[in-house]
């Protein structure tokens, strides 16, 4: 009975425990092992979520950094562009300032030379007046002495008249006397004066009214032919004045004076006749002749700039220093420039003389009277061909200067070279015929433009009259060309040049080989 009772109690106890468990929460009913597993899974999920959050945060940081770097790069790029624009503006401003300063400087320099020339002329006038006064005084004294001797009855037995004081040193002029004879060989005369006797006589006749002098009481005037001969022989040979003095039997100072006087007369009398810009009919003929040479239409001239060596000037030495010639010859060189335009025959039609040798070709062109006339419309619709040292303008046609050329551009450059060769040959003849242009001269800097202009006029006279030049006198000129800072200054000329180059190549006018 007892065992049965205990079994019922255990049964009731188990039922009670079951009901109590049913009333507990679900989490409490989970067994302990399952509970631990679930807790570990929750921890892993939380860790994974933390890792994903960190990754997202890192990714956002990277994206933000990249965005900031891109913004910084854009800002730096804008700053660099602004700095480049500002630097370009400063360079252009400085260039304009330097150009204005150079123009003012050379204007002041010209005024200074004009003042110096006036002072020299006044000194020479005073010297001549003083010499005349001394001569008059001496002559009056001689006449007084002669009268006194007549009154006193003192007469010299061998005296046939009034004695004359010796004012001029006796010099031999036998060489010139021989050259001036009509039977003097024509070939020898041409070799000495670079022209035939007929051309020489024509020049003397043209200059006679300007350079002829009258005899005075004290001395006979130097004949016109001898005056012209002194000048031309000096220009042709470039010999020093002491040798000119010996050749013509004249004083050194007299020879120097004659050279300047005759050169000035050539500039005044002959330049307006033999060195002028062509008229319309002549321009039409020049265009046709240049087109036959180069296949380029509308060319009326070929332009070139050369340098004439000079002795170091006393003022503005740096302006006349020629750096390129100094580096090539390994000897300090100073020079002035001579810019010239020639027609198809090699005759000068325009010259610009006297700018300092440190100036590049494009700046010399801008200072020339030709440039000013072109700005006024004189050269509208025509071309003057220049080398790579000149800029491309509405009226100046130059070759392509970039490193890699197309077939069309190379062919065009060859045709431009044919036109440019005409100017180079003309300058080679000019320097070869008048040797004074090859060496440093004794002429003062302010007198050089007159002398160089006379050489250009004499060159034209010889070419127009068909005067042959000895092959021994031919030289090869060497002038360095510097590409201008702004080489392309006309958009319309760029298109016109491309069109001309295309027509030359594609219309069977090329005839060149591409390297």
C-alpha cells in the first residue's frame, strides 16, 4: 500500500514539474547546450556586422580622399593656367617695353649723331676759315715784301715774277695718270674699278655738277674724274687710306674727304635714279620672272639681311656686338645691318642700312621704311619672299620652320629657296665687288650708311649696264638666321601659304625630292 502511495506522489510531482516548465519563457525552455550555440552565433554575426561597418567606413574615407585629390588637382591646374597666362602677359608687356625703350634709345642716338655731325661741320668750317685767313695774311705779307724790295731796287736775277709759297707736298700720281689715258687696257681698268670705262665716264658726267670744284689762287682743283676714281677704288679694294694716298698722289685726309663727298653725291644724285621701287609695269614683269623661277605667283622681291663688320664704337658697344659672328669666328665682332630687297635680276629696289648688329632680322624689318609703307597698303596683294629669320606677314612669305615637314611643305620650301637664292647671290656680288664691305672700315659710324648706300647704287648701275664680275671676286656670304619669337603673325597668310604649297605639289610644278 505504501509503494503504491509513493508512486502516485512521484507521478503527481512529475506532472507539477511539467506544468511549471510549460509556464516558463521559450528561452528558458531551451536546453543549455543549444543556448550556448545560439549565443556564439549571435556574437559572430555582431562581429561580422562590425567588420562590414568598418569596411564601409574605410571605403567612404577612400572615396572622400580621391574626391579631394581630384578637386586639388583641378585647382592646381587652374592655378598653373592662370600663372601661364600671367607669365605670357608679363613677357608681352616686357617685350613692348623693351621695344619702346629700344626705339627711344636709337632715336636719341640718331639725334646725338646729328649733333656730332653739326659740331664736326662747324669745326671744319672754322678750320677752313682760319686756313683761308692765314693764307690771305701770308699772301699779303709776300706782296708787301715784294713792294718793298721793288722800291729798294733789290731784284733777283733769276726771278721771273712773284714767288709762290709751297702749300702742297709733292706726291707722285703716275698710276692714276696712266689709268686715265685712253690707251690704258680696258681689262686692267675694269679690274681696278670693277666697271668699264664707259660706265665710269657716265658716273663722272652725272656727278660733275655736284662735286666739281674751281681752281683757287693757291692750288688747282682736283679733277672730277680723279675725285670719282679715288672713291670707287677705295670702295672696290677696301685698301687703307695711306695706300689710296700713294696711288693717287693726294693727302690721306684729302682722300678720306673725297670718299665721303662722292658717296654723298651718289646718294643724292644717283640713288633716286638707280635704286627706286619699281612702277606697275616693272612689277608685272618682276612677278612673271619670279613665277618662272619658283612657280609662286605674286612675288615682287626677295629680301635678305647681311651684317657689315665695324670697329667697336665708342658708345653703345653692346648694341653693335654680334654674338653669332663672335661665336662662329672665335673673335669679338661688331657690325651694323644691311637689309635689302632685290628684283628678279638681283637689282636692289629697297635698302635699310645702319641698325645695330645685335638686332635680329625681324626687328630690323619692323624699323625699315619698307615696313611702314607696307602698313600703309603699298604691298597689298603681293609677296616679298624672306628667309626663316622673318615673320610670316600679309606681304612677307617665308618657309615652313617646324621640325617635321610634309611632302607639300618640303616642296614649298625648295621653291622659296629658289627665290631667296636671288637675294643671296645679289648680296654676294655686292660684297665681292666692293671689298670694303668685307672688312672693318675706318669710316665713322655715322657716315657708314652713306657709304653703304653708295655701294648699293654702284652695284645696281653695274648690274643694269651688264658689267661682268670676275669669278675671283665672288664670295660666299654667311649670315645666321634666328627664327622670330612670334613667327606666324597673319592667319590669312598661313592659309594662303598652304594653298600655294598645295598648288605647287598637285599641279605638276614640284620637281623636288623629299629627303
